C-alpha cells in the first residue's frame, strides 16, 4: 500500500483536554485524531470529507513545560457604560497554567498519496495544536508500506480494543472528529496511548490468530523489527465512538 508520509517539526505544542476550562489546562501526550483532521484540512485549504480518510502517526517531544496564559470569560451584561450606552458584555480575565510539549516531531501517514502537492504548498500556516504553535514540514514523500507479522509500536495511538493484548499503555477518551459544518459537533472515542516500545512478540494473541500489520520500511528498525503503523479513521465503524450533542 502506498501512503503519504509527512514529517513535521515545531518548537511548542499543546493538545488540551476538552473539558478543562479554568485553573490548569493539561495536555494529551499525543495529538487527538480531531487535531490531525484539522491539520489535514488546513493544509488542503478546505474541509474535506472524512469518509474513507485514514491516518497513522508517530509522535515525540523532547520535553515538557508550563506556560502562563489568560482567557476572557464573558457573559451578558446589564447597566450602562459611562457614556450612557447600554452594556452588551462584561467579564473577567482568568489566568491559568497550560502544559506544553517542547520540540515536537510528528510523522504522519495518510492513505492519500495524491495529496502530496497540497502538503508541499499548504494553503494555511503549518501549525500543530494551538494557533501560535507554528511548525514546518521537513520531509514529504510517498512510501510503499509492507505487511508483516512482526513490528514494534511506540509513541502512537492504538485502538482501545487492543488494551487486553498489550502489556503497557494508557486508555483515554479523545476527540475523534469535529463536524465544523454542524455547529462544531464533536465525536469522542477511546484509544490506547502507547509511548514505550512494544513489539508484537510481547502482545497476547487469541484463537491462534496471526495478524499482519502495516510497517514502514523507511523508518528506523529496532533489532531488525520494522516500525508498525495502525491506521485510524475519523468516522465510520467504530464501536467505541461516542457522539456528543
């Protein structure tokens, strides 16, 4: 299978938890699928249909830190301004601490090798996470992926259903996709975050299955074992998808 391989590097990024607003803003250690979808749309310059689009990635950061930011919390106002005009809004400034990831590197794989020219000349500024987290592409190419029984996974997302097979990982709920044409309606799904290296030889197998995994022969191998890739979709069949009205 051919895939578009994009390597992105930046200085800072942050992937906020969607249900935190005040006090502290933690960050996911890896970009949620919804962030990947927004990034792809930014490069192409328009909202693309998510059906049939699949991605895999490998993400690392050199370290972590904290930034101090503030937000304006507004509400409908009553009363008048000194000049006699009625107030429309009033609010307060609330400072908070945001967790940031330093010197991130994302290797993104898309099942759309025909989009290579769009990423060579992206329509909007290249960012990952917040609008101020400017980044740049250092490598864009089409690669031929291979299927093999033995691979290793690290610094990536795997499906929630693999949690019973893998000896290490963190199950988390992430935004899977945001429908910007429908009042920014989010859809959430459970994923397994795997950061330390796990080989398929360490994974449990059931019913004598011998699955094949996609691998990137151009990526660094570990003891002769190639890097494994798990392709996720944004919409479609997913038993763990949770729609949020």
